[in-house]
C-alpha cells in the first residue's frame, strides 16, 4: 500500500509503476472495432482500433506474423484477443494482440438484420412518420464526401432543374472510423439551421463494408428524430443501408436526389402556361354562356311583351263584344225597358192592367207612367 500525503507526494515513476502492476494483473479480453493507422515494422505491427460510433480508440501492438495471416486492411471490422499493457515511461495503455479475426459479412448482416427488426418494432420506419418534401426549399442541406462525384451529381442536377437553388454543404468523411461521427455532427448542424428546409445525405455507392456507417444505430436514431425532411442517397438501387429506411425519401442515386428536392423550372413554367390557357378558356366559355343567357332572357322579354300586346287586343275585342251585348248598349240605341212596380220587365201587354203604375228605363235615366 502506497503511503502518500501532501507532505510526502508520490513521484511520477512510482505512480506509473503502480498503475502498471494493476493493469498487468488484468487478463486478455476480446475487443471489436474498426482498424486504422496500420504501421507495419519488422517484428511488430502497430495500429489503432476505433469505435465508429464515438470518437474513441485504443492502440494495438501485434506480432507481424499474427497480423499478416489475417490479411486485413484499413477500415476492416475485426475482433482481437488482447491483453492491456501500461508503458511506464510515457503513461499510455496499449493492447498486445494474441489473436485477430475478421468480422465476416455474414455476421455483420445478421447483426444488421437484428438491428433492423428492433428499429422496425419501435416504429422508426413507419410511413406515418415520413414528412413531405417542400415544393421549393429555401435552402437545401447537403452532407457528402469531400470533392466527391456524389456532390457534383446532386448540385448539377438540382441547378439544372432550378438554377437559383441554394445549398448549405457539409463535406465529411463518408467511410471509415470517423464517418458516423462526422456525418452525425453535420446532420445536427443542418437540422439546427432554420433556413434549411430539406437535407440530402449522399455517398454514391460502395462495398458493403463502406456503407456500414450509414446503418449505425446512433446515426439512424438521430435521423429519425430530425424535424427537417431527409433524403437518403447513400447507395445504388441494390444497396440498402438502414438510413434509407428511416429517411423521408430514399433516392436511388445522387442524381435522383438532386432531381427530387427541387421542381423543374421549365415544367413549372409550362404548367403555369397551361393553367393560364385553361383559365382563359374557362373564362371565355363562361362569358359566352352568360351572354347567351342574357340574350335568351332579352328574347323572352320581347316575346312576353308581344304576348301582353296580343292579350290586350283580345281583351279589347272581348270588351267590345261584351259592350255590344250589354243592355245599356241596347238602351243607347233608343230602346227602353218597361218594368212593373215589382221590378219585373214587361214582355207582353197582358202583363199589366189599366191603371197600373210602370217604370220606363231609358239610356240616361227613367220615367214613371200609368197604363191607360
């Protein structure tokens, strides 16, 4: 037990030697990661094993004979059986490799299938979460490799369709140990930019191992949480990283992505012209129809006036006939009506006797008389 106090601090070499004792007491363990920074020398090969989902790594030292048997290279996914060791001179930990095994494609596929089923069960791939892409975005976010063909394809095809489209570009590492970290950081930046209305993540194909970062669980969950619509253009038609499943739109190629995020200016102008012509035709037809309707109403009014005039003439004729048959008309021609005292008109001399009072009705007035 090291005796230590403020008055008796331990020298650096003592502390380093104590740490070495602790670490040397640890046994070997299996570790998995992504291989990088391979430096082969005569007897030993020195390298770095990285965790692709976080910015973390460990140093490895492997006998060259063991390393050469596996024939693994940069960015290879491997498992090592190694024992930690502490270097007292510079205070660093390294792992002495006793065995190396490449993680096979079959094993990786099985893991991806398990992760895919897990995320699907959580509903991350459900269509109800897919967001509509904006018709004409204010600015398009683009995450791509540095000076890559995928970047050029997206830019050229988008600008060919809509020349004034604006891009916010993040060039990052799209394969290898840092890919997940850099793509995730770029995605967070673009998601936080209020001017970016849609984000394209593109690579443009590659081997199964090259596309593995885009099936990383952390990156997939980050994409699922974004409010900005995401277009995934990672591989070609046959490739299917998990990011494709969670994205709001899966583009078959970077070219397809460039065409999807903006409308075609010529097509939109043609559509506007077509709509203008349709509106003009509709308006003209409406005017013609209303004109015909007004003319019909006017013609109906003329016909109605004519019918009124005919009715008036018929009424005049009827009045003339009525008047000609009227007793008053007969009286006006000089005739008279003789009535007894009870008002009954006389039709024969036998209807009255001498001395009876009668009333004689004329056209203008009447007189009384006595029968003699």
